[in-house]
C-alpha cells in the first residue's frame, strides 16, 4: 500500500483545492464485504467522488445497505459519495438472489413494452439498498455476432430498437431517482475483442458510425441521461491512435459538441487491459482530462488509486488547462449530487426481490424468449 500522504509542487494556497478536485475525479472499488482499515485511510486521504460495488462486496441486501451507509459515513457530509453498481440484468448483475434476478436486456428488448417497468423495478431495488447510480443501460448496438462482451447485454441488433429501449430505461431509472449511465460511448457493439482483455478496434466508416453506433447515445441524451461511460475502443475513422476514453478527437467533439452532452462522463475501468499497462497512467489521465472525461474508475487496486490521485494533483499543478477542466468536472459532479444525493425517500428493503418484481422478471423471460 502506498503511503497516505502526498506532496506536490506549486502554491500552497491552492494545493488543498487541487487535492480536493483530484479526489473528486475518482470512483474507487475495493475488496471484501466491509471496509478494512487500510481502505479507510485511503478514502480519508483521497476523498473520492464515489464508490462502485462488485459481486465480491455483496452478501445480501441488508449487508449492502449497511456497507453503503458505512461508505457514506467515511466522506464529508458536504461531499457525499455517489454509490454505484453495475446492475444491468442478465450476465452483468452484481446483486443476485434474494434480489430479483433480471433477464438480459435482449429479452427485455424482445418483450412487449416492459422496459420502463423493468428499469423502474431495478432502480427501486437499488434505491432501497442505498445506491445513487447504476452503470446501465448498455446503449451499444449488437451488430457483430463475434462480439465476446456485449451480445445479449444489448437490447437489439437494430439501432432504432436500441434507441427506443434506452430512452425507456433511462426514464424508469431517473424517475425513481437513480442515475442512469449510457455505455459504452461511442459504441462497443461492433468489436470482436473484449476490452477487459485487449484493445478492440472498430473499422467502420464515419457514415456507418453515425448510422449505427451514435443514435442510441443521441436518444439517451434526449431522454435526459445523467451520465455516459466511454469505451476503451479505437474508432479508426475518428482516431487511429487512441481509444475513445483517451481521445480528444472523439469525446469532446462528438459527445460534448455534436450531441450536446454536458452531464457526467465516466471512463470505463482503468484496470482493464485495453489501457492498463498499455499507456503510462499519467498519460492516460492527461489524455482523458483533455478529452473531457470527468470521473475515472479505479475499481480494485489501492496502489493504482493512490497513484491516480497523486498524478491528478500533479496534472493540475503542471497544466492550467487541466486545472480548468478539473474545476468544470467537479461542477458537473456537484450538479449530479444535488439531484441524486438528496434525501429522497427510500423504498423499504422488502421491495428487493418482492413478488411483483419476480413476476415481472418471469413475464419478461417468457415474452422475450417466446
């Protein structure tokens, strides 16, 4: 574990602000069902924007609720953490029984207009367990049958169908006061490699990307999506060198300017092999910041989390443009906090895995495969 102190050059009057902004650009993951002492110390120093839970952190709904309460207690009340998870349904569903086990979104996409109801039910269960943010829906179009990572996580091989279901999913979540996150911009559906393991390249032309990959994200933005996650994927027509997460030719001009999105942009996990070990971390952070990525996910390694924190401080010290970008990212985060960290009334914990939700999940399974 790295030491829990950081030194940085520059004016001491602004170092505290730079530390604060650096921490507020990180989401942390950790091992175990509870927060150990080393993790507590790391959290106290970094003061992150939020946390992400995985199956390794999950025992049952009550334990999840208590863990989320503990994580909130470790942060200053003025900067409450966003508590997040990947609860898509199907293969990517961190909390399972006794919570409702949802079918994959492909089944939801094939069912009879159940997307809003499914999304709202997922959101209510998450709200009851103390979450603010779900990294869903997948807005990727399942256009490549050799894709090893998207497949039935996508609503459909049809861009129009994905647009429809993405918009309904976002409404169901955000009307229940759970932030949605459309992923993975500008589209992971046409890859033949898994970005957890390698760096995929999409060779589609610009007209093809605009026709297939982009419409679901445009629909998500029109639906008011609170956040979007980037893809660790190279889109050769737009940037032959850098994956989208690190590309100022893609995130800023395509997402911010062309589509007009000014909400939170998350990176995918920086520990994925598409970027980890392929580029120096300092370079990843510099390029992601230039691209206008707001929050960076560091989902497991305490050493990586600490290094990312210290590098984000130094980046602000060395680059006025990066410092300005960090200020803007923190403002976007605060806007999301004000909307989703307010003390909205939580559903009772018995909504998790309730009979109504179990029946809905079974109905979708029958309709989606019938």
